[in-house]
């Protein structure tokens, strides 16, 4: 009898533990809202050319490089740019320019988020804002709290310097906080400050970032409250973060600095490709066992072992991003892929590495074409494309992959909790995508 009571007590305790603590660690996405600027901020090929040519520090060689970069970038001619750059004030931005740029993105997306979810700003328990290149005082989170008059007990976190993978860092932070905050509502705002960080010098390795980066941002509403499960759009299943900051080459391959003339900009070195490949490989080694079924996992382990032996090394260092995945396909465990739309070559490299086809890469390629490199928010424009195309069905799994300065590779896997049917920033143009010849740049006719 005592044994029976002990087993009964143990069983009840175990289920109570699962009910209380595992529910807290759940992370549901209730809604996300991407930013789309007004039409007067679009930058076509002619506007881009004017911005390039008015940089008096550029000689013929530098002009040729930056125009060639735009031709090969994968960007279209309907991306968006900050107002101070369009107005020719990129060399002398003001604090007002910086705040106005961030305010437009943050409050536009948050207003829509609150309106569509019917959640009051005073109900929010956790607020995370990530903007890598702009950190005013008071902080951006305080600016949001003040604007919406949020309650005194809200937990706020202002993240800077995390680069294009900051969204996944912020989501990881929220997930950890959910373990100690029951039935909480959290907001994550991801964007970037381009206006005051436009490079006006002539160093070729610092010109590339300004060619690719465009205005964009996203706000997300997350919860661990099980009563919202039916209203959620996705559930977070896995999240893996990889950091190579201890390696000097990786640390310095993507860094904000000054050139010899004192112009600030983002330096991208030749070590970026190697750092990306290594970080991606290490991230996959942790992620793959968590998402692949047994048979496919055994094939992955065998392939990795064979490759390591062939290279006579305990850790095979890939020479390119194409080699980083080892040729293994993740399609047995993942239906959709949100690859950071930073540059076309990176999207294609990751696709080849993971054995993906044009259908899998289409959302990232189209997001890059339509909105450009929108930094940490980029993966959400990719997700928005999938939703607008009505690809996302209940039970589907989505892999998000982002890279950031430091150097970092972060990934997460979402599970769709109900069929998604669109109604986002892609709504007015989705019928014209995919483009039949996305590799033919709109800049080719002017700069080719």
C-alpha cells in the first residue's frame, strides 16, 4: 500500500512539474508585423546612382566597384532608404534624423501589432528592443514605454551591437525569461539605424554594407500563456546560438570602425566567408540532432565522419559556406527555410550546403529583391513572403538562420500552429512574385 501511494504521489508530482514549469518555458508567437516605408522613400536604380556619384571621395575605381556590387546584389529597385540619405544629408546626420528613423519603424509596427491582436500596451510584461548601431539615452525601450505609457513593473532590455542575428538573440532572451515569468506577454522590436551610419569614404571593404542595407524592421508579440495557444501562429521548438568571438579573425571580420580619413563605416574583411562557414557548421552540429529523424540523422553522422576522415582532422573546417552543411538535406525535419536575406551569394551558398532547391530559396531571394538587406528583421520578411503565398500549414516546421557581428550564427525552429493566409507587407505585390528572372538586376541596364 505504501509503495502504491508513493508511486501515485510521484506521478502526480511529475505531472504538476510538467504542467507548471514546462508550460512556462513554452514560447508562442501571437503575431508579427513588418515595416513598409512610404513610396516616396523608394530607391530605384537612378536614385542609387545619384547617391553613389555625390560621394566626392570616390574615384573611378571605387565607383565601378560599388556599382558592380549593386548589379550582383540581388536587390530590386523598390527598396527603401532613410530620409536623410535621400535628401543628401548622409554626411552630416543629426540626432533628430536617427530618432525619427527608428520612431517610424518602431511605432508603425507596434501600433499595428496592438490593433490586430487587441492586446493593450499596459498588458505587456517584457519588452526587448534590438538596434545594433544606435543606443541613445534614455534607451529605446524607455522611449517605447513612455510613448505607450506602459506599466511600472515591465521588464525592459535594450540590445545593441548584435548585428543581423539580433532577432534570434532577443527571442532566446524572452524564452529564458519565460521560465521565471508565468503567463507573460513579451514584445520584441528588431530594426537597424542606417541614416547616421552611412559610409561616406572610399575603402572598398567598407562600401559594400551601404550598397546592401535598406530600411526595414519588425515587431513580434510572444507569450508562454497556454490559454493563447489557439490564437498563436507559431510555437518555438528549438533555438541554437553559436559564438566565435574568441577567435580574433572572426571577431574582426565584420566590425564598425573608421577608415584612414576618419569616416565611420562597417568593415567586411576577407575572413567573413570563413567565419560564416565555421559558425554555420558548428551551429548545425548542435541543431541537426534535434530536428532530424533517426534514419536521416545516422546518414548525417556517417557523412560527417567520412568527411572528417578524408580531411584527416577531428574537426573538418569547411572552405566555404557551400561545404558547411556537408551536403546533408534537412528536408526530412524542416519544411520551410528562412535564410537571412543579406546578399544573394550567401543565400545561394546556404542553399547548396543544405541541399535546397529554387522553391526553398525563393522566399529569401524575393525578400532580398523587394526589401533589401533589412538586418535583424530580414528573416521576418522572408516568413511574410511564405505566409502571403499561403505556403504555411499547421504542423509545418520553419528554420530561421541569421548571422551577426561578433561573429555569430543563430538559428531557431518554429512549428506552425494554424494555417496562415497572408495579409502583411507583401499583400499589394505578392501576385507579381516570384520574378521570372530575379538574377537579372534592374541595375544592369544602367551600370552593366
